[in-house]
C-alpha cells in the first residue's frame, strides 16, 4: 500500500512538473518571436546559452543524486525553485531580453537551465531509482508527466493570445503542487534490508567510480548516438512551433492550432509511455534506441518535404512513438551495461549533458540557417544527418544478451550480500 502511495505521489509530481514546464516553454519560441520581437538567430542564442547553463549543472546533479540514493533533498530544493517561474519570467527575464539581451540570456541560463533543463533529469533519475524498489515501471509514472504537458499545452495555446502572463502565473501555481507532493513522499515502502542495501551502494560510490565511465568504449558509443540522434532532434524541435504557425492565415490561428496539436501529441505520448516498457523489454534496449533514431530521422525529413498542414501535423504526432521508446530504452540500456549505482550520473551526464553540449553548439547555427535558407531545407539536412548516425549506432551500441543480464543480476546480488554483512 505504501509502495502504491509513492507511485501516486511521484506520478503526481511528474504531472505538475511538466504542467509547470509546458505552461512557459511549449510556446516559448512564439513568445520570444511574437511578443518580444526576437528573430530566429536571437532565439537560437537563447536556447544555446540555456543549454550551457544546464550542462554545467547536470553532471553535478547526477553525482549528488547518486550519492543521496533514496534521499529527496535535491529534488525537493529544485521543486521549491520552480515556484519562482512567474515572477522571474514577467518581471526579470522579459524586460532584460528586450533591454539587454545578453544579460537576460545569462540569467535565464542560470535559472531556466538549472531548474528545468537540468532539474528534470534529477527528478526522473530519482523516480526511476524509486521505481526499482517499489515494483512499478518508470514509464508508468513518466506517463503522467506527458499528460501534464498535454493538459498545459492545450490551455497555453489559448491563453498566450490573451495574455502570456496568465501562463506564467499558472506555472507557478502548478509548481506549488509539485513541491507539496514531493514533500509527502516517504521511502518506508522499501523493506529495511532493501533500504540498507541501497544506502550502502550510495555511500560506497566514489568520484573515481564516476570517472571510470570515461574509460569505457561502450560509453563513447552511446555518446555518439546521443550526439547524432537525440541532440539534432532536440535542435530541430526548438523552433518547430514557429514553422508550424507560419502555415496558417493568421498568427493567432497558428498558435491555437499548434497548442491543440501539441496537446494531442503529448496525450498520445502518455499512452506510449505506458506501452514502451513492454515494447523495449521485447525488442531490447539497443533496438529500441536504434528504432527511435530512425523515427526521428523520418520526422525531420518529412517536416521539410511535406507542405500541407495535415502532413506536418502527422510528423509532429510521431513524437508520441519515438520519445517513450527512447526514454525507456536509455534507462534499461544503462541498467544492463553499466554500474546501476551510477544511474543518475549516466542519465544526467551521459544523456542530458552530452545532448546539451552539442545543442549549445548547433542551436545558433541552425537558428541562423532558418533565417538564411529556410526551415524546410534545414530540416532535410538535419534529417539526413540523423539517418547517418542511426545507421552507425546499429554497429556501435552494445547488444544485450542473456549473459549480460545474468552478469548484472549476479553483480547486484554480490553487492546486496556485502551490504547485508
């Protein structure tokens, strides 16, 4: 029963975290372009510097969370900071972006990059760790995050045409709910023996253990996949809302339709999150990663080649297939091929950090490309690049075998026996 309670609380925390994030971020490029008057290059710079702010904190968050084990100190502090989103965006960020772009960008990188872009990795890795001892699939909890994003995006597309500040106020209100739910989480759901084992694992972790990742060829194979697939896809998605809205007669209609489409996509994504663990368990984490890479490539190229609003909408909805399989495959790939004590470090450094590094490099370049040659042509080039990296990953990513899984289980049992002693 206590395990079920934690599932509900953590699912609710993810729901309200993504509601908070979606209210300000789902239409962020539109807000920058239509309400603050910034162009594609300026928007690319903002995304790039936000990525730099996140990447500076992601490895730190990962190591801290691995050392904390089941303790929620880090995610509780981050959820508290979420509540400041409305006053920051309305009274600090927006005025500075208009009057002093680079100062506004720098402050945004510290707050937005640290609390949202890095913070989500800390929260997800914490919940994934709890799910392993509470007998529920991480994807089942993460599904509620997708539903939260869908719920907020549906309203954000309507409210932004009235007053963008409404979205920011609702984001802060949602953040308050997130903080309360995390504060209520208790880890008594785990047996005393299990808690002792996990605490021993966390305490035994050293910085040198984390550094051993940098000596593993299989870690760099994963990094290449993230760099060429997830990173390029993330850059493609940054200003997609501007491109989509441009296909409609009026800006207001485009904004409203994008809000509806994004809400539908994330609602479907929630269903994908529920099904993804079963699919990835069947095909294996490596095949899941490769499959997600090819779906990304198809989406990006299709967005550049298709001109109708229905076709572009279909490309957007494919995100509901690709993201759940990608996210679940990543965690299962880590658990099969790396030290499980480093799950948060791997997720925040091996996935989020690496993606943010290359996002910060590519964002201004791709933003300038939108201004010079157009969205469609840029998308085709990006899609071809993702295709090449997805093909390469077929040969470089580690394939899971029964022996790999057995060895991981034996290693875990050895640690548990040592902890029990």
